[in-house]
């Protein structure tokens, strides 16, 4: 069966008090203070991106959350990968109003074509969860996605694995990993720029 089985759970603390379970030790990439935990194996790709201060505290009360999530989703798309959004849903993940997206991209030897994404804004911190898988094993993709996404918990810190930035996952192909890292680094940079622009205070007009 193409089912994600956590015979050995790597409960990973991605932010103080916030954990998610990977099927093996993930790799850590730190870009401009934003972090990404990722793993690629025979099932596809798993990732949790953490963007601190994604929304200024004084903008939270007036934030249009649905519009914000769609802006984030669209910003993270790579046009050359030709992804088509098939389904979007608003969900409740614990105490957080979240959004989930399912899309299919054109076949690429470097990136799986079936993409699941969940966006969660907790306070000012944005979490982006991804599970990408292949068409040939899509039958178990949603179950693997649910196992991964639903393991995300914001709670008091417990015994959790905090991977080293230089430590490789046992299940990760190094060549593919570097390609994922390049994608993540660009995505985080673009997203940071877009969010800064979105919430930048407009300067008052100059007095004549």
C-alpha cells in the first residue's frame, strides 16, 4: 500500500512549542530568518516553511484572511511549472483558520506533479505545509498528506527532534535536495518581498 506509515516518527520542533511529524529526519534551511524543514523520499516531498512576522501585529485585526492566503498561494507558484489549481477549501486546524489547496502541475523529472498545500497563520507567524507526490502513487497521496498535515501541533515544547542545518535526512537524495532548497530559497525571498509590499504603510502625500 502507498500509505505513509510512521514506524518511526520524527516529531520536529519547527518553532518554539510548534511541532510536526516527518517520516524521517528533515533538512533545515534558514533564509533571512525564515526557516524551511523539508524531506524528499520515494513518496514525494514534505515541507514546513515558517515565516516569522509575516503580518504586522497592528494589521491582524483588519486582515482579510482569505485574500491573504490566496496571495501567499499565488506568490509561491512557479509559472514555469504550469500548475493548475483544482480545489481550495477553508478548514479549521485546531484553533486556527487555515486554507488548503490541491493542484496539478506539468510533469517534471525534478518535482512531483501532485501538490497539496496548507496555509496557517498563527498570530503573526505563517506556516506553509506542503506534500507533493507523483501521479503513479496518487492513490495514497491524500492519506499521506492528511497524516503529515494533521500532525502539525502548536503546544508546549516536548521531546522533539531539532535537526542540524548541516544534517542530511536518511531518505533524501542529495541532488534532488539541492533543487528543492533552491526552489524554497527563491520562494521565501519572493514571498517576503510581496508581504512587505502588501503591508507597507503608505507615505502621506507631500505638502505643497
